[in-house]
């Protein structure tokens, strides 16, 4: 099918959508996006489109993506940043679009969702904990029992996201499917395994909806998997998250309080031939683990975090990590022998007996222990290695931990992403920074000639004002916290004409100081992030306003994006401080040191673009629908007093700042 024929088909399907939904608006920005997407997919290139709120970007990439995929018999793989957007695409946007395709004569288009292996239940684990007197778990568990009943009755898919009653992370870890604990095709429950059933659906699907975390991890570890298809059409929605997702996919940590001792001890009776080796290896591991934990605690002292400059760990700690790695490897080898021995005992045996089930459970638990020990081995190996990365120590309420993470996403993208992904559209409402695509191209390791398109806002931006009050001071001045308290009281708490207000803080401490300064009788109108789950907070905010009450949200970083509060739900946004990344962030700090060592401007290349992008995202909380209006107050004079303030302004839809 020629490009011209694809465009004709696009118009036909879009006209059908307009028939089924008379409120569908055809915006020139969406048409531009569809045209660019078709051209990229036709040329099999990677390109970027910034599509501001109101563009209709989901349809802007789904329609041309599906048309190209169907006409050329290629898969369309759409990756999102969040599970909620993934569910929206799979359950709302795609079904609506597929109805239009069917009306145009294109039927039997199959779609599937790809979620992480750990999101699926392991039938063997669930059966062992609920159907037998398992020596590993003696306590009755009503929640697991109800899950097992629902699963056996076909009322639950086995996917964590489909559970009616939420389950804790600790509880879910007992029954989740992991690559280490899975017996694969030799498992007696493989035909009814939710994970393997999902994999079969992916093989048959024309469209796959996944998320950045799962896709990037899969491409890095299993590039030959279903998701690693050089012929596929990829779409990365919310692509401004790709930089952080690429580095976090390779992040490693050891929490020293979580050595799986009891798990390993419970396995010993099933590994009689390896028992002596296991017990000896376990004692050696405990000694090395304790020595390394003590060294980490000593280096931390009373501090919450200790970062190694340039990511270079001290030689003594590196040697301890190497020794710990050797002890881990010794125990891993012994456990693998035990697992292989149990696997051999299954060959030719009768399946289904109580002894077989018990051995299957034992094999699963050995796999679980192997997975945890291998992760620990990877961590200490990379921590003691020569790869350029951030390395730091951290203290939590449970104990100390050792952490390592690469800081240059471009390196990882060139190694694991672009060798496979040859045709892709990267899109987001905010992906440029400081008015240019240069930062994102640099961060993702893309060439300078990558096709990039910045769409204009479909909204009337004259309905929104960006204001820096005349009496505002620069953040960092002693007077700033006091003035923030006064401004919040005057411009948020007592601005009765604004029933819905979002106050954005970059610091929890300042947020709490401002909250504590509010009179108790006025605090009732404030919804404080941290006291509510984010989704529940937004539901309560809308409920209050629908009931004719005022509601003021005090929020931190996560409230700066992905929050949809149209109309009266938000007519004023107060930004207490320009959103520069925390200097305590070990990954950003280490990256900055390496840029400086090369004679580069770390502030201009790293810190400022991140702040500009975040400012654009926070400003984007106000204008959500056509007809919205209001103002954004920035209580940090640096936006107008510093030269870089003007550069940050270019990240937003505004061209001037009022006072």
C-alpha cells in the first residue's frame, strides 16, 4: 500500500470515528501529528513529536500506526510510562478505534497487553500456599485462599492489576511469577499459567500495549523476545520518561537486612546431596555479608546517604564486594546443583502426586533464592567493577544498603534500544526543554538530524497568565520561606474566587512548614500529599469542589505531571520555587561531576534542561480543556532576574511574565 493509499485509509477511518462520536474534534495539530507519524513509519525512521495537551496524541499515533502495521504486516508496539495510561489505551482508546476499523472492513485485529512477569501469579506457588500443608508456610491466609478460589473458578485472570482487593507487595511476592523461580515448560501448570498464556497472546497480536519499564528491561535482557522486533513499529508515549527509565532499568542495590536466610534454610531438606556444601557456603556468605554490611554502616556514620565522588568507591569496600561476590557465587552454584537434581527426579515420574507437588514447590523456592542471590551478585560485581556509574550508600528504616546506577542514558540507549528499535515515534506533551529538542536528543543518544516536530497548543493561551509577584524574592534568600507562607495564605488559602488550587512544592520540609503555619480551622480545606494516596487525593479534591467547597492541594514532585484537573478543579497553580533537581540526587550529581571533568557546563547541559522540562510540566496542570482559564504564580524571582530564567520560560507555552 502506497503512502497515498494509507492517507486515504486514514481519512476513511477518521470519518467513521466522527460518525460514532459526534463530539470528536478535528484539530490541525492532530492532523499534523498523523501526517508526521505516517511519514516516519513509511520511512522506517525514529522521530519525535511534542504534542501539547488537547492535541489528541493517542489517536494521533494509534491511527497511522495501525494503518501502517496492517498494510505491511508489522506489529505495532505502544509503550507508555504508567500502568494507568496502558490500561486506558487497551480498554478505552483501542476498542473505540477498532470499531471504526471494522466498520471500514478491517476485522479481526488482535490486541494484547504486555506487563512484567512479576505482575502474574505463579499457580504452583498459589497452590502450595493454599492447597497443601506446605512446610514453608504454616499460617492460614484468607486473602491467598480467596485468590486461589477466584483463579480456579476462572473469575480472576492471575494478573495482579485485575485483583478486586489490593494485595501488599510482601504478600504478592509469595505468589508472583519470577524468571528465577519458574520451571518453564517443564512445569505441570504451564498450560494454565497466566504468564505463558499472556506470552502466547503477544505472539498472535497485531498491537501490543506495554510500559517503558517492562519493554526496556526485556530489550536489555532478552533482545530476541517478542518485544524485540526490528520490523515492528514502536511508539513511546510520555517519552520524556525514557531517560530516567533507561538508567533505572540497570540500577542495582543490596538491602543488607534482606538476606534470604530462612528461605535457604527451608530448602536444605530437599537437597540432601548438596546439603553439606550448602551449609558451608551459607556460613561463608553470612560472614562476608556481615563484614560488608559493617563497612557500609561505618562509612555512612550518622548520615542518611553517602555518595562516592565521580562514582569511585573506596578500594577496601570494592575488595569486600569482590569477596562477597565470590561467596554468593559459591552458594549459587550449590543451589543450582540442587535445583538440577530435583528437575532430574521429575523426568519419567508420575505427575500430580503430593510428593511431586512438594518437590515442585521446593524447586520454585530454590529458584526464588537463586534469583535474589544472583541480583545481589550482579550488584556487588558492578559496584566493584570499572564501569562509569553512580555509586552510593544509603540508610533506611530497615538498615543499610549499597547502590549503583548508570547515569548516562544515551550509552544504554545505544547499547540496548536503538540496535533493535529502527522505526519509532517518541511523543509527549512536554519533551522539549529550553525551547529545543537538543536536550532529549542528547539524553537518548539520537543523532542531531532526527526528525522533530513541535506542535502548537490547540488552546487559547491568552486565557492563562504567568505571574511573578513584584514582592517575590529569589529562592535561597533568607526571606523566601517567610514570603512563601504569606503568599500561600493570601493567594491560595484566602483567594476565594479560586475554588480549586494546586500549590507545588519542591521540598517536603517547606510544604510542612507552610501547612503548620495555617490556622487549624483553615487547614480543613487543604489536601496534603503524603496523607492521602495520590489517586484518592484527586478523587477527594473533585468531590469537594463538586459539593460547592474549596479545595487546595499541597503537592510535591509527582503532582507536577499526570494530574488532570480541568475547569473549576484548578484555576490557580502556585509554584513555590523553580523545580531544579535536588543536589542530593546521586545519579545527577555524579553525572554533573563527569561533565565538569570533561570541561563541559554541567548546569547548562544537565541541571537547567531538567528544571525547564519540570517547569513546563507543572505549568501544564492549569490548561487542560478548551475554555479553561486561570493563572500561575511563581514565587521565585529567578525566573525574571536570572538570564537562565528566560531560557526556562522557553520550555513553557508562555512568551511573557507578568508581575
